[in-house]
């Protein structure tokens, strides 16, 4: 029996709640889900630390070191780092590194810093209270200059990271157009890099391609550059997670910044892999792209749009609550965060324009918190809706009574194939 609704998760970091999106009675909704994977057991987590990929055990490598830094990704990434940190800390403590010599640095690249409350979400309340946790500032005047790569990129790095005896990157592996899959060395470049390093990284090197594990051409690409810089910085190990569709840890990859990352990327490609049936491609009228689990940050909305390449002449709905309500990317805005906040405070909120659906080329974005002025600056030609029923009723006027919908429940991480 056909159904006219789709159930999916939404609001990563802000409830991770299941929502039901309902369409007109005679519409037919097909959920196009990833292959997915079950939640990892505690024993499997232990095993990943006990059998690292391409390196000795972290406890062994860290023995004799005076201090350590753990770099974690920000809330724009859905990585549940707090669940893994106790295991990593045990390795470092057993190596003899004292508690007061272990520091955490949030590596947001040129995204905004995390608030104290958000740091608790990322690393856990006990860790936030007991350890030093700081945000990297890519425009800081206090960065360490580590020379240039042969390709020319200057390397400016967060001083806490650069000066640490032992360095670990703890992040998630998600499809990414520039580096194939995030994670690994990306927490160094751009994660804890300075403006000049990021500018070179984003402008002078070809991308690897969305969800590409290995380089498929002869040119040095963005992933190669990030890894070369991470070697210069001296990253000792990575601890990378792959999540499932419910934001549970499904895979854990510990070890060398290249070998462990590639193993994780291959697992991610399988877990996030999504087969689109040919009939769905041919018969669909509307694609529903849910930004979960990368749906706290408004500027991540376009990460859902990869599915559009597999369909012709269909309408697109993107669901992104943009829960944090911000739209800041300092590198592209050429703007430091304090100045962004001052500008934001002076702005009079833009009223939401009355939407008018004119063609399938428009993306119809349903978002509670995406600021209207930022939306229409970043998405010219697209439409922003606050009310689900308004969007659906307006779209129903354009489509037949028996319209077909293809719903992608976690489109931001799904690796699609025909």
C-alpha cells in the first residue's frame, strides 16, 4: 500500500527528533535510504583502539610525551565525539600524560566558535568541566608559522596544536566535494589553520570529487595538500567516526592519518551508499532532501543537493531547520566573527518575501531558523518557507493529483548511485 508521508530525523544536536512530513492524500512517497549500519558495540570500540591502522597503539606512541592536544570538529559536523573521548583519554593517561597536560581545541576552520553550552554538547559536560577546551581562531595574530609546502601553500597553525608533543584529530567522515570525504587531515587544514593557509587551500587545488575515496587524476588535489600539511604539523594519530542514519557510531577508525582515514572512507561509502532505483529516477515529480544529520548550520544546505544530478525536471524540497540560526563562513565573507556579530546586531530582520513557485529549477527550502536575508543572498532564485503546509499546498498546484515523491532521509551524507 502506498503512503503519502515520510518519517525521518531532524535537528542534530538540538533534539535529534523524528518528524513526519505529510503530502496530499493521493501522492505517493518512496523513501530512498542509505544501506546504513548498526550501532557499534563498546567491545568494537575497544577493539578499534587496540588494533590501530598503520600505527602502534596510541598508548604506546604517547608514552614519554609531556603533553597532548585533541582536535575535535565543530557542531556543523554531527560527530558524537563525547562518546569516544573517554576511550581516547584512557590511552593518553595510561601513557603517562597527566590530566592537566591534555588540551582540546575545536577546529572549526573559518566557521564560528562554539559557545560554552555547545562545547558541552561536543565533548561532554564532565570533559568540558575538567579539561581546557578552546576554539581555534583562524584570524588570530598568534599562530605558528611552519613554512611552506612545495606546492606553495603557507602553513599557519593554532599554537596549542603546533606546540603539543602529541597530536590527535578526532572527527567524522562525511562525503565532501573538495576532499572526497571529510575527516582525517581536514581537521588540520582547514580545521586549525590560519586565513592565509585556508585561502590557498580553497582556491589553488582541485577537488577530489564528492564521495571519492582515492584521487582519480594525476594532479595534486585538496586532500593531498591537507595530508601533506598534517605531516608537517606532526599529527600522530586520527580517531575518525562513521555514523549511521540515526547519528549513532557505526564505525571507528584509529591510526595513521592516511591509512585509517581511507579505511574509514571506504566503510563510509558503503554505509552511506544509496541505490536509486531506475523507476524512481524516471517517475519522480518531487525529491525531498533532508539535511539531517548536517542540519544545524544554514550554510550546509547545499550538501543535500547532490541528488538533483540524478533527476530531470523535478521539483526539489530541502529540509534544514538551521537550528543554530547563524550563517557565518568567515573565509568567504572575509569577516572575523566579532565584526559579523556587530553587523548582525545592527541589522533589521528581513521579512520573509511571499514565495512564488515558478519552475523546477528553484529549490524550495523549509527552514525554521535560516535568516531570510542570508538565505536570499546565498540562494538567489530559490524559495524559503517557514510553514510546511504552505510549501506543500503551493507545490500541489503545480503537480498532478497522483504526484510521486522520492524522499532522501539523510541526504547530506548519502553517497548516491544509479
